[in-house]
C-alpha cells in the first residue's frame, strides 16, 4: 500500500449530536502504511468563542457554561401531535407506564452525569412537548429504557409524536395563529413547524374544515416531498405545499371580486449558517469562520423582505434563524425596519410565551475578519471582504447603536435551557411598504402612467392634425417636439431606470433578481415544468356515484365543489383530494397558475379496480376519514369492541357463504345484521363503545366510535382491513388492548385450527396465518427436516424484511427538525 494517497472513510454523525468520527489511514515516514485509528472532531473553535464573547452575546461569567453545553450531546425532544383525548392518552401512558417507578440510577451520561427522567417542557402549552437528557443510543441500548424506546418509535411511525428540537418549536408559538387566518410558512421543510401551525389553525374549531389555510413552501423539490410526508399525518384539508424560491414567491392571485390576497401570518425561518446547531452538527466546529454570517446576509434579507411584501396590513411576520450571529439576526431586522420607513414595527413579544429563558437582542455589534474587529462600513480606509455590505452594521457611518428597538428581538442560548441556539424577531405590518420595496407595483404603476400618457398623446396628435389644417403658420417641428418630450418623460418599462436602487447611502435593497420580480412582467400562462396542474373535479358521473354510494349530503359536505385532482376531467383520476374552502378558492382563482403546487388538501378517495358488483369505483382513504366520516350516512358497519380489536389484529374476517358458521362464532348477530345493511365495496367500521367493559376497557380510554373508525373492504365472503399495520397497533393501544389478547371471541383462523385439530385433519395453507406457518416449519426444522428448515428461512426472511423496513422508516421519522 506504500505510495498510495492517504485514504479517509467517514461515518455518519451519531443521532442526537454524538461525535462525528472518521477513519484515517496515514502513511509512515517511508511511505509505508500505518494502522488507522478512530479520531473525533474537536468540539472547540477558539475564533467562535472569541467572536461571541467579544460581541457580549454571552456574558463573561457564562462563557464556560456556554462552551460546555455546546460540547454535550443534544437532549431528545419530541412533541405529541394533535390535541384532545389522543394527546391525553399518550401523556398518561408516558407518566404511568414509563415514568412511574423508572429507575435510572444505573444510567449515566458522558462524564458520569446522572440521567433525569423525561419531563414536559415548562413553556410549551398543555404539556405536549417533552425532553429527555439521555442520548438516542442510550435510549436504544439501555435495558431500562428499551420499552420507552419502542413506544416512542411506534408512536413516531404512526404519527402520534414528532421528533423536533426544543428551540425549533418556539417560532410558531409567536405567530398567534387563529382558525380563520391565511398562513405562509416560507422555508417550511422538513415540516415540523408547519405541523404546529396546522394544529393551531384547527384548534378551537368544531369543524373538520377551518376557514383559513396554510401554504408551506420550500425551494428544494425533494424537501417538498419530505414536507408532504411529515404534514400528511395531520390529515388537514387546509394545506397547500408549494415549490418556489423564497425570494421569488409570487403574489397570491386576486380573489374573484378583484381584491388582492395577502397572508395574515408569515413565518420566515430563513436559511442560515446554523452556528447555533453545534450540538447536533459537530462538524461546524471545524468549519466555522467569521465570514459565514456574511455569506448568508443578502439571501436572508431578500427572503425577509419578500415575506413582508406578502404580509397583510395588520398581519404578523416572525423572522427566525438557528444562528446566533447578529449579522444574520439583528442586522437583517434592522435593515428591514430602515427600508420599511415605519410600515413595519418590532413587537415586544417576550411575555407571550411564559417560562421561556431568553436574552434581549443587541442594538450595537461589530463584524470580525482575519485582521480583527470592524465597527463601521469604511472600505476606503480599511480593506474588507467583497461580501461585506453596509446593511450588516447598526449604523454604516459609525459605531453608533441602531435607532430601532432591537432589544425586542429574542435570542435563546444553549446553556440556559439545555437546547440549541436560536433567534426570533416578531414584526407587525402597520402600513403598506414603500413603493421602492414593491418593484413590481412600481413598474406596473409606471406602465399604467405610460399607457395613459400615450393615449393622451394620441388624442393630442389627432387634435393637432385638425388644427394644422387651419393653422398653417404653426412651426413644423412643434408636434414632434411634444412627442419627444412625452417619450422622455415616460420611457418604456424595459428602458426605465430600475426602481430597486438604494434609497439612500448605506442601505441595500435587493434587486428584482432576488425579490421575485420577473424581468418580463407579462405572465406566462401554462403549467410549471415538472409539476402537474390541478383540476377541480367536475365529472358528474363520478360525483354522483360518490354521493349515492356513501350517502353524502352535498349541502354539508361539498364533494361536488371541493374535490381536487391532478388528472384532467375527461379521464378517471387515481386520487381525489378534498380541499377546504379557502384552498379551493385559491386554486380556482389561480388561472395563470402562478403557484407551483406540489400537493393540496387531504387525500379523501382512491380509485379501486373496477368490479361489476361494486357500484362505486372509489374507496375512502384512512387519512381523509376525519373529513368524510361526519357527513357519511351509508356504508357504516358497527362491531362490538372485541370484534373490532380482532379485525385490527387479523386484518381479514369471514362473513358469508361457506364461512357462515365460522362467522357466527366470530361476529354477534347484531354485527352480522349491520354488515348485511352495507353494499359490497368500501365501508367504514366503527366499534360499539358500550361493549368496552366486555373487554375490560374503560369507556374513557376507548374514546368515541368516530375517533376509532377504520376503512375496510366488504367482499362477498369476507371483511378486509385497509389500514396500515402501524395504524392498527396505534388503534389497539388507544383502546387499551394488547394485540395478542385483544378479542374475546376466537378469530376465524383460530376456529378453523380448533376444528381441524378436533377432526384430526390438517388445514390448508390458505387459511393459516404467517405465524402458524412459521411455527410448523420451525418444528419440522427442529426434527431434522431439511425442507422444513429451508421453508423457515424463507418465511423468516419475508417477515423480517418487512419489519426491518418499517423499523428503518420509524427511525427516520425520529430525526430532529433542524
């Protein structure tokens, strides 16, 4: 191996902020290979500490605690999704099943520090956000924590909880979202904050369909897919996911009555250097330098100004970053307030979320480069990097503090609450922004003035022609002179002076390249490349089949007006999405297709293969059930709670034909009668909560029948479940039943097995579960049967592969937000 280049192989960073390790294969003095060793990134950067110490962000007596906290692993934090009985059920399980009597005396953190039990974050409402100060590896490996780990993994897989860093939960709390608001989450991926906003939008309302809506945007199409995956668990019809550059996000289409649309609330969680995330991104320790914030400032200012343009007068804008650098934080807010000329106000919102530990923003700060500190923008007297701009300083002309009340900004330091670092500023739009901050409006106004002047010039020309017939003594060059003056005073739009030049010395206004103003103002009709257009479903035959089969009252559930698809109306759509009224109106009014829509609404129906015995080719979707169920009057099946649990466990139950005798041993006469009232095809199964005590389940735990509804397929001889395995496990957990002991009556498979055993015959493979097959083949293998051993391997591989895939997906969902 002598003479070869040094080889380096990297291993991914550990979850929760563990050290990132790399394997180094170095050469000896003579070129011979030396044994490789594991080395870790050093969690220290002298320049980083000097920079934040010099700015006064971290007081002198807190520097050691600040650095020590950054060098520790980030605690595990998660948020319980939703509200109501399900959230209460999860909280009760955490307290009673995992926290009471939990002995952590033998579990130690790095350095021998004691482990604290999981606790709710004191500042998050309703105790739905929890924090654990042990690492993800400890959670997985320590025996005392194994059961807790399995519960968290299963809950994340089913969408009951979301892994999210604690400080990442803060910005949505300051939005003050109400059910009727139109909300924009500009840089939304991976979607945890969007999920919070959707919960706020639905909170307090009795209807499944809020009046407002949320537009979640991201510039990366792949991250848009992640965003869609994360937010679909909310099952909200009031969500639109878009794919736009944040600096070019289009103005919303005007309403049908001509009124311009704006957002009531806007969250601008902009891209940043991320130097507040050192605890989970340990490689930033080595990469960090004083220029990182300067590299992001211009982009952040452009994003923030575009968000301000889209905010309604009287609306609220929350600007946030996961950086501690004033160049990315206060400097951006300071420049926004300067350019806004009083149309934006900084809100003192610190008291709106009681219990938060924060540090007020700075009104004075400096920049640093390789030569030292810089307190003013003076390139003529001192060499500066090209990306240093006047807007990065409190006052470009000198070291004076900013005239704006930047102390109302909020900075969250890691050592105060054992979190990452974060910055939040809350602004209110009190008036329209100056015209120079609306390049598109300015140019459009200029174009209108030009058209009016041209029309006036044409009228004047006609008058001049008529006058010339009688007034021949007028100079010949008079009319051209007037025309020339008109041309000079109203140049064409493409020749006009740019409207986005700096309004004064020391201030930067992003050009149209960064503000989302197209060079050609004429809208280009047609769909966006790579994204299919949306269509509102108008196929009368399709809509009639849905209404008749499921018994919808279109006065309450407007499937004939609010269903969206990606397929033209002359074709059979594969999926149908139900959209809230606000989303429907926005999609309908977007005739120029300005919005690049990735998804909208909630999937409510999905096409099923044609069956002559089934009058409707569309089945219900489980994720859209909370939307359609309250308005569904047909295709409902009521089962006893024990029968409902058995269906969740075994997924297929016989009901008719040659299985009638078996069905009677599984279903009660009342349940069979309920089944017979429904037509073949998709149906909804609901448990009879009054039978809860037969299973030993308290009614309070069992919740309501509507909360436990599941989508099934009713065939000629069987009732089949159309719900994923994680959802089944979650539903069983919600009714307080163990899957292995969930049903009071034997399942059809168990009945067949008992009958076959009594008759001394062997059952066919079609009526056996996979577990039965596995047990029999394992017995054969143990007896020395070679064939049985091979069969066992085959079954194990099939089952194990599926379980492994589900486990990997669950672990991906446990990743932190930022």
